[in-house]
């Protein structure tokens, strides 16, 4: 039995080789190579080499909007990063094509939930019997998410007294 990832890797390898990418990682790791700001507005399309050579290729990049002059400004740095990623002088020049670039999914960092002192004490008391530190930390994170989702109970206003014609006086 083979995993789905291995089957997808085999079929995608053929498609990426068709466009000149010997490794599909340059497309997958484009944001790591050029940085997230430049990766949001650009996407590598094709890598071509001169006939019978495997160095000094041209990388075709799809650029969104007016970012082509910005990428031209950073061209030496981008070429250096791509070549250091490959480990040899794979790219010699960049060729820009204007077109839409699909949006990359972004990882959203969540803030840790804020617990009151009584909620922390209660949670730590419930986890007192757990001896495994990793499990305890995971359960604490889970518990803090669950507890923080609950809204604290509101105190009811107590009616102190009523007077005829004056309405109700309440404490806050």
C-alpha cells in the first residue's frame, strides 16, 4: 500500500518537470525563498535552460499588478536565494509576466486565552493527577481554551427596596 501523499508526489513530479522544475519544492517553498512580501505578488511559472545545459537558466515569474519594478529591484537578491536553494548556478535571469497570482493561505496566530486567577487555580487543580509533563501542558492549553470560551456569570442586581411611586432601587 502506498500513501496518498506518495501517489500525489509521483503525479505532480511529472507535471512540474514539464514546466522545467526538476524539483517541485521551488514552487512549494517560494515564500521561504523570496520572503512572504514578494511571494504574495509573484509565482514561479517555468524554468528553462539553454540547450544541453543545466546551469544558467531563465525563471519565468508571474507578477501581479505593478510589482514588476519592485521585483526587478530585488532581482540580484532573488537570483542569489534561488541559486543557494538549488546549491548551484541554476538561474541566471528572471523573466516577468503580468497576471493574477492566487492568494496564499496564511496561518493565523491565535492569542493565548486570558484566564482569571480562580480559573487558573481550578484548571491546575483538575490537572493535579497528571504526571506526564507534555500531556499536562496539552491538557492545560485545551482546558484554557474551553474555559475562556465560557462567559463569566453576571451577578444579578439585588433589589434593595421599593417605594411607592419611586420605582425600584437596585445595587450595582
